[in-house]
C-alpha cells in the first residue's frame, strides 16, 4: 500500500488536501490550495515511534514533512481526522506496506524537543529549578525573535480587541487597561505582577495610573528587556522588573496583584498554595486579577505528557477549568467579583502573531533556526484552531481580599464599565 493510499484512507476524499511522498505516490486533487509532502522514510520512522500528533510534529519540525500552503487552514481542515477512522485490518495492511526499515529506524527527536529525562534530573514537576528550566526553554529564545512575532508591545498574552478592526497594538493596550481598571488602580497604589513577561503590565500601570509596580519573571532575557524599556520610559522611580521566582518575593501589603499567563505554569497540585501566596501578598481590600488559559470543562486531562505542546512549547504546563480555579480562589478566601471568557480574542491575537511570523519568516529562521521557527508556526496555528473550536478558553477572574468585617471596598458599579 503506497503512502498516498494510506493518507487517502485516513483523510478521505473531501478534505481538498493534496499529498505527495518520497515513494512517488500522490493523492488528492491537483489544484488543491494545501499540500503535505512526506520527504523521507525518517518521517515514517517518527510516526512509528510516536503515532499521532507528536510523531507528525517531529517530522515537520525536522524538515522530513513539508506543508505547502497556510498551516492554519490545513490544521483547521483536518482537525478531527485520526487513524481511528481506519479499521484494524487497514492499519495492519498499512504497517506491512511501509516495509520493515523505516519502522525499525530509531531517530532522535529534533533538538527543539524538551527531553523528559532532562527535566526529571531537575526534580519533581514545578520544583523551582525545574520551573526555571521550563521557562528558559520557551521564553529565552531570542528577544529579537519575540519582537518580530509579538510586535512593539512585546505582550505574549491574549489581547482584548475593542472592535474587529482594532490593531494588535490597540488590543494589547486595551487588555492591560482592562486589567488595570478591574484592579481599580489609582496613583500611589502598589501592584505586584507575577510572571510579568517583558514588563507590559508593569509599564502600563506605572505610566498610565501612577502605580508603583513590581514585576517578576523567571526569564533573564525578559527581565533585561523590561528593565531597559522601563528606563527608556523614564519610569525607574515607579516600575521594576526582577529576574526571580515569584515565590521569593518578600514584600507584602500590595493593593493589587495581576497574574497574566502564569497560572498555566503552576501545576494543578500547586494552585491552592499559589493563590494562598498571592492572597498573603495583598492588604485587606486588595484585588487579584487572574488571567489564564483553561480547559472548557473539568473532564479533560490537565496535563498531556506526550503532547506536542508539552514537549516543544510549555514543558510541564497544565490547564484546569475555570470552575475549578474559581473554587480554589474561593476556598483560599477570595470573593469573586467578576469573570469573563476572552476565547475569541485569543484566536484573533494568535492570527496576528502568525501573520507577524510569516512577514518576518526569513529573518526569524536566520535568528533562531528553521526548527524553532517551525515549532512556532505549528504551535500558533494549532492554537488558533483550539480557541476557535472551544478546545481551550481564556478566562479573567477578579477576586478581592475582604477585610475582617467582610467589606470588599468594591464600588457598587465601576466608574468606567468594563467592556
């Protein structure tokens, strides 16, 4: 059985995706706008070693599979196709037809993959040293690369689009401003921003609200970039970003805490202690805004050890449902005052990032290498599909630390309504 025949049996004849392989076989319509090319038996070996998304990702990242056309369109068109559509006899026939050699080839994963053995040597999941390495793996790629992908805001979290026509920069400004207004920031307040990235929220709070803001990040490159940006804005008296674990912050008595895109890295077992730590950093009446990616329900796995995202993008990352997260916040003592889902906004954000990567593709490849650039192209396009099809969501949850008499200090209605 030729590779093209196997492909056609899995994908069907209606996907409008062309296929070509090193064995000379072809499938799909000649005029298709999308095509998959299997370039060598190594691609088959990867699939034999890790059937499913991980094997496909390895083959693509290493260059043994090429995609001709738009990656998002391909993933969107094929998102629910699996080998489960084949009968057992068809699977056996397919394996036999591939021959023994590619199935027995042991090829190492691409160097962009985070090896589980390497992480294990650094301790259990979410130990400080292991968390530091996981963050380093993803965020210390290249500030220049991130600038090309993220744009001038250097904001690597879901934006909030005021309208369909809003630019990415307008939407990132709107996101930071939304967080600031939910937190009720005013001049003279103190803000702690955990997992602060390149300092976007810290700078926004200091520049536009007169807040004394402290940000912490486990990425050395992010901290260096942020401190330079703070200096360029002339905000040294109000804003600071430190290269450190949030668990090592000694200061207390903050008026507000923002956690924008950090909870995903905490780990389900550690979430209660995480919220407890942040609760302890706030003064009475202080607010926490938790902004993170979530599962759509509590039925899905929170951690996928063998998945592409865990191996290549966010090692040790875990996603919980918003309902579970809210319960943990409540049990710690937070009163929940507001919650909203920005799922569609993240899909739009990712589209802008994909467009930016495409526009800077040659420079990006020269900066970080073809393999890493392909990781990002695959990861972001796949995430667009995930958010659009409600496989993942993005929630903001606002909690307040009540005083000893149960008072929240929250006005009956915000001075400016939240969008």
